[in-house]
């Protein structure tokens, strides 16, 4: 794997794109269930609401399993961890496809979530190290772009294919593609990256940094704000904006395009001006979500605001993820896993609170109001980070075999 020193600004190593492809597959499997619930529920003999537990189980597996698997695989070579995660991910889908039991499918979802957590935790570390300090945030943006692209391309295609092949068809495709991704990982990540030189104590010790928890809090709040609104965007678009149900997927694609653009913007600007980028984007997100309350009665303005909501909100993600990994210094694996857990916690909490707001007297305006508050609260940890500054050197290193390969770099300019 190329070292940081061997990476020039503006150019990313191919391994980052390979990891983004793996993220695309795992993002697709997380969200495609929503479009396959009726078919899946009918095939397994459960209600649609009961089948929805497959989404909840995956989210819980990501929240809990990410840090757990990061620690369990800490002493394994990074390449082996990534290949094993993709192999387990593939096998989990095969087990689900071959089983007529809802319980077994549910357990398979938990296992695939654990594999996803391990892949993301190690993958973010590998990507930022391969890209080097000058391109680390951009590398995170590309990896997270794979997740965003899953919503734009993977989920719609999987849902559409499921109408013809049943839910097992997309699951078979994900099993085969993830097996192929494991082969690519084995090809493009050299085997000489061996055992980690950091210990569990060092990984846990890195959590003592207050700046790290500020970054994780910002990740949780911004994702909670955007997803609180996005979870219930369909009734807002149809019942309030008057958009036909058949046209809703077009708006959702606009959201995905905006999210992809936000990841790109955050990835390109975050290395040079992380705090000004995140503060501006978070403030803009809060404003857009607030405007969605009075202006969502018009189809054109509602569509434009959904696009802007994703564009501004997702600009924050690669920056705070990269900062969290930087603050961890020589022990980034657990931190990377906790970042994924923070996002999923934000999604779970934001969606739950938005659901309660939807059932209240606020009605359809409840979810965007919850999103506005969460996005505005994101400014608090970001301001605290900006005030604290980065007075000390922060190391972005791979888990290598020899201490002589550790490289010190100045953090990005605030």
C-alpha cells in the first residue's frame, strides 16, 4: 500500500476506490430492505412491521458491532480483516437466501452488520493512510461516497429487481459481488501490512481526547438531523407538496445526488479548512431544514430544498470522520468504528424522535423541525472544536510492523 509520503495532493491511490466499492455494496444491503419489505414479509410469513425488524437489527449490529469487531480484529493484518469481513458478508447473504426462516434471516442480518462494522472501521484507516495527510479527508469522502451512491443507484436497482426476482435475487447479487470485492481487496492491498503495533490499551486510551468526542457528537447530530427529515420525506412530498407518488423516486434521486455532491465538497475542502467548512455546512443545513417547513407546500421548492438538505448535510460527514481518525493518532481503528456507530446512533435516534413529532400536533412539519434543531445543535461541538484549535501535532499513521514507518504531519489548517 502506498505510504503517505508517496501520495501527491489531488491524486488518490486505487485502493481507496476499491474500498469505496465495498462500502457501496454494504450500504446497498443496509437500505435495500426497505424497498423489499412486502415481498420479504409475504415470503417468510410475517407482517410487514415485523419484517421491519431486519432494518433495526442491522442498525443495532452496526452500532454495537463496529467497535466490538474493531477490537476483536485489532491484531489481524488489515488486508486479512477486510477480506474476512467481505467473505462473512457474502456468506451471510447466502445463508439468508437459502433459509425459509425469518429468525435465521434476522440472525444473518446481524452477522452481516458485524462484518460491515469491521470493514468500515479498518477501511477508513487504510484509506486515510494510503491517501496521506494531504488527501485523507478526500479519501474519506470517496469511501462515504460509496455509501451515498448506494442510495442513488444500488437501492433503486435492488428494489426494482426484487419486483421480478423476489427479495432473494438482490441478495444473491450482493453475495456474488461482495465475494468479487474480497478478491479485489486481496489484489490491491499488499500482504506486507502485518500485525498492528498498537494495543487495545492504546486504542482505548485514545478515547480520552475531548476533541474526539466533539467530532463524534457532531457526526451523530448532523446525521440525525438530516435522516430525521429524510425518513419521513415521502409523506411530506405527497401530502404536503402535492407530488405524485410515482414522481417521489425522482426527488429521492435528487437527494442522493446532493449527498454525493456534499461528500465530494467536504472531501475536497475539509483537508484545508475543516472547521470553516463544517461550520458553514451545518449552519446551512439548519437553515435549509427550517425553510422546508413553510416552503414544502410547493413541489419545486420542496424538491430543491431536499437536494440542498443533502448537499449541505453530507458536506460535514467526511470532515468530522477524518478529524476523528486524526485525533486518535496512532490508535485510529476503534475511533473509526465509533464514528460509524455515531452515525447510526444519529439515524436511529433522529428517526425515532421524528416519528413521535409526526404523530404529534406538528404533523408533517414535525420531522423537518426535529432536523432543524439537531442540525443547529451540531454547531455547538463544531464551535468548541474551532475554539480549542489544533495546537499539537496529530499523527495519521497505518498500523504497521515497524515503528520507523510512523510519520508525523501537521494537522489541517483551521
